[in-house]
C-alpha cells in the first residue's frame, strides 16, 4: 500500500513569508506526527495528533508554527513569517493505534526541505 | 537537555564485519526503544525495536541489546553490507512521542 507522502518535496521562500507543508498519512493510521531535522541534528518533535483528541503541541518552537489535521487524515503544518532558522527538513510520520497496542513504530514520509533565504 | 544521545557521529566498518552502533539515554521512564535507518533525501525507515522488559531482540542480521541499568542500547549488524551505509537514529518513547538521538553515519567499506 501507499506510504506517507509529503508535499512539496522542496520549498524555497523568502524571510517573512508564510509557508504550508502537507502530509498525507497512511490510510487508517490514527496518529500523525510532525518532526523537523535541522542540519546535523536529530529529529525534533513538533506536534502530535491522535484521533479526535486535542493535539499535543508541546514541541512547537513558537506561535508562528501551527498545524491542522482535517477529517482525521491529511495534515498541514503552517509556518508564518518564516525566519532563516526555520530552514530544516520537516518530516511527517503516522502510526496505527488501537486499544491494547504497544510499541511506537512510526512510518515516515520523505520530508519537505524548507530553505528560508 | 538531551535525553537520548548517540556519541559517535560516524562509524566506518569493513564489509562482512560487525557494525556496533551505540545509544545512551537519561530518562529511566522510557519503556520502548527503536532504531531507524535513513538514506539521503528519504524519511527514516523503522529497523528494529525493543521493549524495556527485554534485553535482546533479533531480526535477521540486526540485533538490538538493551542494558537498563546502564541506560544503554546498541544495534549490532552482522555481517555488514554496503547497503547498510546510512545514518542510524536511535529513539526512545514513553507514551506516544519519540525522542531521537542525533544519529550516527555508518559507512561500510568494500
């Protein structure tokens, strides 16, 4: 079946502009995550959606960052008034969860490379 | 505050030999550990995992060892193959979120 897809694969923008990044999770996966990877760094958690519950936004670095997940499927990550330090690869992951499942194997998309000039 | 650390940014191993990648963590509440492999321009791919109630999990050429008292886990790849050249991330979780290490770039030399 299809994996996690993300668009665009690359985005170059000017400082101060807004950007939207899209994630299509694996069909049927109830949990969706956003991470970012800055150059030479590990993956940094940003936000987590689980079903209809309120999202866990504890990793968002500033109020310029927001995310939505519509209909329990597609998600968009929006960065307003982009700054050069926002340049990174933004990765989306999804996971199937159900009562009694254990483990946390997340399936990642290819990422969106964001460059802020 | 880095809860998961991979202290070796790179590792070079000869083809056919054993590759050992190491990871240390500080939070004793983590109850599940994973290794991911990442090729350039691709997302990380899940490789192998281990629950905190175990000390070893094996899948083909890949074995993960967990030493809870030392808060240390390792990934063994044997025999190493050229296609294993990639960046390897360890990750730990308690609940729904994963905390990742910085990654180790593994290069397998022919």
